[in-house]
C-alpha cells in the first residue's frame, strides 16, 4: 500500500486481528451489473469494508475485485483480511466487486482465467477490457462513481 498511499505520512501497522463482521458489508450491485457484465463473469454483489472512522469521515479507497459472491460467501478472509486490517488502522475503505460467475463460453471460448474468478487483465473477454467501457470495468467504475457521489451517469475520462 505504501506505493499508492502514505507518501507524506507513515502508514500504521495492520491491526493484529479484528472482527470483520463489524466492518464488512454485503452490497447488492444489481443496478450496476448489466446482463453483458454477468455473461463476462461479474456477479451482482460486492463487499464493502468500512472502518469506523470512515462512516462519516473522508478516507482512502482501494478496489480489490476478485472471485466471490457476497450474497452467499462468508466475510472475506486471506489477503482481503490482510488489506482490511491495514484499512482499519489507516482509514482505508475497500470495495471488493465480486467476479467468478459463469462465463458465456460460446461468446468467450478461450477464456480460462475469468472462469476461475479472475479479472480480465489482457483481453480474453474483449478489446476494451481495460477501459471504462469494458464489461467488467464499467460496473466497477459505476460502483466507484456511486461511492464518490458522482451519480449513475456514464462519464468516460
């Protein structure tokens, strides 16, 4: 995290442990996840980690997309918990959009990584995979805009 944040201030050590049920929230993202996004492996759910100081204050944000289903899974663990323990101590909100849904294999016959819940990082889904118009990036961008209070408009930078 130090290569992204904390250039002018020291980053605090991660909390040694925490009760994640207090801070992880299940989010229904159906309004952001279109049918095209679902066929590209997006799920209509996400996790949102909100430290107490961020409920009403200004905080940093990290987006960690990955394989999950916030409607069915238990709270994130593993490396997501590691990030969350740093977030708790340093005022960092974590948005974890869920991927790992079924991929339309007729439309994307050579896509193996996304079928394992990974993000399309080199164009197995489509040529605009890394743009704000990509079927995975568009819903994540819309979730980000919503969190920032920009609204549901489709702004492209």
